[in-house]
């Protein structure tokens, strides 16, 4: 996405807002099993699928974007985290407004709520897989495939 924006003549990236994350220790395999016990069959299925049908390049591989965004200001923030949402404090929102942004594209944050949604002229754009009117939650495309649906919402 960033490459396409940089190559085109229709938009310019003027600010990057990153979420400063807390350093957490990596959970052990056993701890992860206990935490995700309700999804154990899906986790096992994914492990087998990844081994049998590897996808290259993998969309989940971390990539360094420094070269693509060099020279662009970065605002590192610590949002207030609720159960499923992130709230950005008003002081950070005011800093963001100084850049006169047309559109924010959400990536790296959970569901954004609060004043940040009004910080850009045309709002915050976000991608959500699935159609909440039909099927809320779950892995993208799984129920659509299992049930043989002809359409998948987003």
C-alpha cells in the first residue's frame, strides 16, 4: 500500500502515527495453549496447512518500511486500551491535527474510538474482513469457505 501511494501522484504520506507497545515476555507454548484452548483445533489446522501449502511470499512476514517512509515525521503514541479498542489522548490528537490530514489509514491499532476519528477531514479509513451483518468475528474467509457461500463481505 505504501509503495502504491509513493508511486502515484494522487496522495502523499505526511505523518506516520505508531503505537508504542509495552515490552512483554513471549509466552511459552503451554501458556499459549491455555490462553487459546477454545481455538486449539483451528490452531492445529493452521499449522498443518502452513506446512502442507506454504504461501510465498507470506503476507504475515514482518517487513522493514524505513526506506519507504524515510523523511516522514513519526508520532509515537501510547493509546488508552480498552477491551477491543484504542483511544488516543487529546494532546496526541491535537498534534495529529496540525498536519492537516485528509485521510488517516488505520493499521497497527485495534478499533479506534474517540476524538481521533475526527482528526482528519475525511475520517479514518479501516479495513475489516467479514460482513458484520452476517458473521461477526472469526478468521477471514473460513466460514464462507466451509458453508460454500458465493460472497465474502468486507
